[in-house]
């Protein structure tokens, strides 16, 4: 009985080590702050170098209220530009439980 | 007789103790690695899907308690703590709706990283999106995986290095309604080459791309799906060309000036002072106490009540 019990010790060590190590194995993204220890959610630290400043008066990032845009010439951009006939949409304007006004300030 | 049996008894006890210890280590390891249920994105679940919409954001922070105090004080968020193994997660909500996830993770000052909010964009199929992204120059930072009650998700870096996540939510996507104050309302990709990045994200999410008027030498591209603006792709400020490409997310506030002051009082820093942006929307950029950047956007709910400069 005693000898049988001792036979289980090495097997248990192997199983325990395997379980412990395998539980920490996830895909990693070198240089992006993933170290595989998060377990919940997506553990992410951004690469250093995000610096703010220099937002001059003409620098714009906010949503549009709808209206004209500059439809580029065909082939002038890496992306496919929306046609000039389309007006640029805005963010949703319907409140929860309210009526939808759609995302485009113009009716089509 | 007794002296012969005593070593056996001690050996047996030692063996049992060792077995218990090993099983504890193994089960602790499994518990730490197992995915615990996170709150669903939408509760009750919906059948809505809005590919290309920013549907969630997650923050990794070295001081979870400080982050909860900061964001709770600034936006009125409340938190539900979830613990799995060694990981602490705080599910943030506003009026019962999930607004964010906060994850604690140790951070050493020697690392060339900084805390950040991770932008999560809705897709129909995470795995095929990953494949498509890789074909067009993206890197996989976190391979697709399924999270109980949340969905399937992956983290990618676009060809210029901006990091984002994609998610197929099992509870559907949040509805297209105007964000309430304290909820996320807008996202901007600030990047070296908006033209190329817009093409990349258009490939992934089938965005309509609108080129908006911008100052000389800058680009302001609007990315839209379902006839709604989802985000912008901006060139970074010409006077600050060293910035790392990144996504910046904005919380809607009623008064950007007051919120910025409050953020400072709570331990944050103002990175960009409140300023009037396009169509009267007022913008500020804030760093939380750990340095994670986010935006404030003062946005009126009717076009006739635009903020004036």
C-alpha cells in the first residue's frame, strides 16, 4: 500500500507541473505588453510613444453632423471613396426608447 | 511493533500532504488559466449586429482601485468585481449597462509600454477577420479565443501599429442610439497614413469612407457602416510627428471644461485642453492617474443646440 502510494508521487508531480504550465500558455505579442498572465479579458499595455500635443486650431477629430465630403477622384486613394452623391453620415441621434432619426442628416 | 509502524504512518501522512499540495497547485493553475464568465456585452441579449462599430473598450491598469475611484468619480460608473485565479477584473456599468472592463495587471516602470484603453470592434467572424487582417499586413497579438458569455475575440495590430480588438459578441451588439453622458460616443484612429489605414479597415469592416475637409496637409476620414459614422481616421498633428499610431476613444460629457477640471481633481492630467472641434463638438484629451489616455466629447443631442465657440 505504502509502495503503491509512493508510485503515485512522480506521476502527480508531472501532472501538476503540466497543468500549471499549460494553464499559462496563450498567444503572445512580443513588444505589445502581453505576457500571458492576464487570464481574464485582454491584457494590453500600449507601446510607449503615444504623446499628445500640437493639436492646432484646424485639427479635427470629432464626429460629423452630416453634409458634403470631398469625394476623391477614382484611384486617387488607397480606399474606395464614398460617391459624391452620398452625404457623410453622423453618429446615432436616437435616444434610448426614442424615435430614430437615422444617421444621415439628409433624407435620400 | 509500534516503532515499526510509526515510520509508515509518517510516510503516509507526508505522502498525503504532498499530494494535497500538488493538487492545490494544479487546480490553482487551472483556475488562473480558465476563462471565467465576463458580463455579456448586451443584457438582455439582442439579435443586433453592427460590423465595424466600436462596441466595447477595456483598460489594463496597474492600480485597479485608483482606476475605479477615478472613473467612478468622473462618469458615475459603478463596478462589479470579478476574480479569476490571480486576475482582478472590474466590470464597469452605467445605469445597468456595461460600459467598460478594467483589468489589473502589474506594470514595471522599466517597460516600454504604457496603460491604454483597448478599442473593441464588432465583427461577424473573428477567425476570418484575423486571416483577412494578416493577409493585409496586420499582426496577431492575441490569437482568437472564446470567452464564456462574452463571445470570440482577438487582438490585432494594424499595418501601421495601432492596436485594436475584434469581437463577435454572443449577446449581440449594443443598439445604435446616442450615447448618454458617461458612455463612449466616438473613436478616432490617429495614424501616420490615414489613407492606407482607411483602406485596411475598409477591407475588414466594409466601411464607407468619407474624406472630410481638413487643414492643409492633414486628413480626416470618416468611417461609416449602417449609415452611421463609426470612427474617424486622422493624420497625427503635423507639429507632433513622433506619436505612435493608436486608437483614442471618447466619453460623452455634458460639459468638457467641467469634466476636465474634475478629472484633474481626481488625479488625472489634461493632455489636450478642451477645444471646439468640428460642428461645435468640444473635445479634450485626458490621462487617467496611471497614464491611460481617453477623450471627452461634449456633444449636444440636437443639431439646433450645437456648442458655439
